[in-house]
C-alpha cells in the first residue's frame, strides 16, 4: 500500500519503541502526528525532529494520558492510531496513581478520541508479554507460549506485580472498548526490548541490559530474558496496520535466553569488557526454560533479528551516545 498522504498517530512518541516506529513510518512515506508529554523538553523531541522526513511530515502534539480529550487533536484525520504511551515502572509507592490509572485510563482516553474519527481504519496497541505469561501456571521447560496464554490480574495483584497488572488491565480494557465501539484493534505483545536506541537517554530495558553488560548484574529475578530487537517490534506495529488480515494479539519475541547466554555473547563480541571469568562455557548449561511462538509474528511478515546482531547494535548505540566506554 502507498503511504503517501496517509496520516497516522503515534502516542508516547519519545519512547524507545515509539521513536523507531515514528522513524519507520516516516521512511515509508506516512505523515505522522506524534504525541509527547511536553513539547518543550528537548530530550523528548529533538531526536524525533532530526529524523529523515520529519521536517515535511512530522507534527508534534502535547497530550496527557490521564486528561480525557487530550488526544482529540492528534488523532483527528488519522487512518491509524499506534498507542504506545504507558508508564514503565517496576518500583512504585502508589501503584494506582503511578501505573494503573495512566495505563488503563490513558488507553481508554486514547481509544475514546480514536472512536470519534471517521477516517480511522485500525488501532494498534503496544501491549506486552507481561499480559501473557503471569498466571498461576507459569511457563515451564518445554512449553511453547503463544497468543492463547493470558496473565491473571488477581495473580498479579496478589504477587504485587504492578507493572504486569497495569499492562494486563490496559489490554483487557482496550479489547472490551474496541468490541463495544466497533474499533478494529490489534495488540502487539513484545518481550524484553533491546537494540539501538534513538532517544538520548536510557529507557528501562536499556538500563537493564546496560547493567548486565557492565556489571553482569541481573535485573530480572529469574535471569530469563524474552529478547526482541526494537526494530522488529516497530516493524511488527507497522505490519499490524498494513496487513488487513492482522487481528487479535501478537507475541513478538525473538529468543528466550538466560542472562549467561547474553553475557557469553557480549564476551565473544567485546572481550575487552573482561567478562570472560563470569561466562565460562561450563556455567551456561541449563536448558532454555521455554519458548515463545514466532508463528503469528512471522505470518505478519516479521523477520527476527539474530540475538548477536541485536546485542552488538545495542552496545554500539550506547558507545555512540557516550553511555558506555571501554
């Protein structure tokens, strides 16, 4: 399909996934309405305004997730809304105010704005693997996790998994609203996102992978990472809009690995980081705990980036932005 003259909206456009999504959409010829919390914050806007095509086809809009009607002007005249905006916090004092309300009410505010737009063809929601694998029955060795798996809000609440709860409730609310209001909704469920960053500061998963690269320190308690390249996630969003057969939800995970496997790859690519003692072959013998099906993502047209390429591009991106030196 030709994107020329077609207008789309990306919410939370300064984020890691969203920045790449804006880039890909501009590269394809779309006109992009991008929402940010503050137009006056150069950390949120400069890297977007510097993208190829931005001068001609990118407009920035200020919008607040918790303010109803805040997204009306941004989505007006659009054929697709890519809703990526949602807080990513893993340590909170007030889960309701810091995570649950912005995630759930924010999603509904965006969808309410979208429902007013006659030209709209589809909404693509950035969900998460957090809405897939957190239930009383956790994934075990040999399991193949797919789109039929759902996290359990009660389980998340009991375990105080507030981020996982926020994403699960937001996806549930979006699906219900879309059904009740005749909106065509596709959810993209990425795993742990790595790869080169476009924004000037580290996002949560970049901080986590930086900690692992620099210190060999796990931020995920079980040390199991459902890795996916940010470029693959952004591509999946675009394909979820452009492919008329896309539907429901779609898991986007390139590979499930243990942290030691990541460290071995880092050590192979960058021996000067001095991680060799931590990554002796004999220490990385545990089997991969489970896998995530790539069938639906691949049927959309996603070609997953090899893990080694993603890790190399992540490190090179950190070096280029002077966030990592060795």
